[in-house]
C-alpha cells in the first residue's frame, strides 16, 4: 500500500498484491517467508514507480518467529501458528513458571495454544533453537532483511508470553524460569522509532532512493488497525474483524485479575502506552474456509452471492462456538459446522446459505458476549462499536453485530491496518498529531457505514442459551 497524509488527506493506493501460502513439510506447517519477502520487494518496486517514497513501515501477524544464527542467517522456514506442534505443551510451561495464574499476572496474555512461549517450549531441544542467536517476530524479520537492523517492536512483543504487561519490557523472571537465554530476544522499540535505512541492495533492486527511512510502526496488525479506529468519543469498543475477530477496549492500564484470566482476555500493547484489552475469537476464517471448500468442489463462491444466500436463509436455526478446536485447522469447514450441530442436537444446515447464516450469527454472538464481558471486567460503559478490517465489507455481519450487541456499529475503514501503519509513519514525520488527531483524520476522510440495532434481543438470548457452556464467557 502506498499512502499519502496531509491536513485533510488520508488515502491509500494498492500497488501490489501477492499470496501468502503456507507450505506443509514433513515436519510441519511452515511459512514461505522468502516468497513473502520477495512480494514485499516487488511491492516496493511498484510503489517507487509512482513517485518518491519518504518512509516504509511493516506490520504483520503475531506470535510466529524466525530464528537467526550468529552470522545472521535464517535457520529454516518459520513454523505456522496453526501447526499442531504446540498441542499439549502449555501445562509443562505453567509448571515451570508457577502456574497459569502467575503467567497471566505477568504477561496479561490470553491463553492460546500457539502463543510464542508455547511454540518455544515445543522447540526445546531442537538443533534450530540450540543454534539460534536471535529470535525475530515475522514483521521484525522483514524489517531486518530490509535494513540489517535488529529489534523487537513492542506491540507485537506483547503477544509472545515473554513480555511484562506492567513494565513494558521483556520479563527477566519468566525467561529465567523457562531457562531461556535473554540474549535471544532483541532490544524493544516503540511505534514511531526509526528502524533503520534501506540496505543498498534493497534500494537498488526496488528503485527507492538510497537510505530511504524504515519507520517502526505498530507491527502487530491489530495494533495498527486500532490506531485507525475513527472514534470521536472515548466510550468506544472495537472489533478488528478479518481471519480473526479481535474485540475489546482501549485502556490506560492492564486488567490482570483472576476474572480477566478466567474469561481469557488479553492485555496487549497499543501505541503510546495504551493497552488493547481484548479477546481473540475466530473470525471470518470459518467463512473463508467454507468458500475454499465450495470453490474446490467447482461451485461459485463469489462474496456478494454468498452474502445474499446467507441473507435469505432462515435466522437462528443453528449456532456454533467459533472458538471450538475443530474449527482451527484448514479443511472442510461446512462439514465441520454440520458435525458440530449434530453433536449439540441442533438442526443441521444443508444449504450453503444456511451454513453461512450459522457462521455470521455465531460470530455476532461472539462479538456480543466478548464486548459485554470486556466492559464488565474493565468497569467501562460502551456507547459505540467500531468494526474495522475486512469484516466491514460484510454488511450482514455488521447488521447482525449491531442487533446482537444492542449498540450502534460504525463499519470501516476496511483497510484499517494499512491506514494505522501509514498514520504512525506520518506522525513520525511531523505530518499529523497524536492519537486523537490521527483518529479524527480517519473519521473525516474514510468512507464509513452506520448500523443501528433493531428491536429487542430476546432471539439473541435464546440463541446464546443453545451454545455449549464452554462457549460462554461468564
């Protein structure tokens, strides 16, 4: 994405798109990071053809990492967080650190089986980890290959399970208890810090000016998306909705009590010392896996057509827990949804529209219970829900979320992550002010859609009551 920022200007142009396709190897599911880096270089080359570029910023997903040897060479393709190598690892980690409650009191991190701390535990004793000199999260690895600089951006570092939520630093206590070398983790840097300059061969291959700045942004894609939430009042909640739905609040301090841990909420770093108090729930992954299954079977699977089929389907026939473990891995998602409904004694959706209606209503229910519980735990009132990311394109999901939560939903911007990335770079260059100014600029310049809740929510109460107890947040 190429962005431009001014007093009343905030726009993006997509200059290059490339696939991100994991590779199944004999030892597990891996990321093809070399193809990703080549895609970045191709994108920078396309951006350079449109004119000068002042700064580059890299964001990406969380928890996954590459290991470098002492010469700076990558030690194998990084594992994909959906790989099964972390199954059953967490209890051993908890035993070493004093239990799950102690881990939460330090990190404030939601339990997910693929958090970096569990990935590293699963790699214990491996040649790769024994040989490694540095660990770089995926966006930091890309920045390293662009600049040669080593660092760990703090919003993404906060997702590892090795970061102290109170101090904003790597936790020496956890590292010691886990037997990890603190030198494996690079120095932390904050959004807005200079990350380095493009290496000469990168400049030459992309056509960008020599020594073009690379600026540290909120490299966790959700942290960047929250920067671009177009909120004009403080009583907002957000849902960053794409493959995952990350729903929660922006706070000034973490919530580290036992109730928050039991509800599986996370305290991740935002920009300027803010805390993203949220819960990670499965998002449109279920929708996209259904599309992939039907496309492989030769059926039409266009987005608008599928939304229309879901719109026509009967409401509240069946609901699922999007976070059920059977939905995590790639595969035949329509059949998994049907099997869940059989197992829970609900009507089994046969037609595509019925399956997708089940998916969207289940996601809206997840948004509802997550935001209500977040507000309770933080002692906050929520007046508006901002739904950003790819899910903002799905008008039915936005309307169902408004109905389920009983709150007005503002949908957009769709490209919130890229906009937040650009806004942090622009602030570092002196083109825009602090977080309120960045959000005000997004609100003035981006297309937004508004959805008001309709009627009473008794149907949603009945649907929620049908879910298994494990799917409810109390």
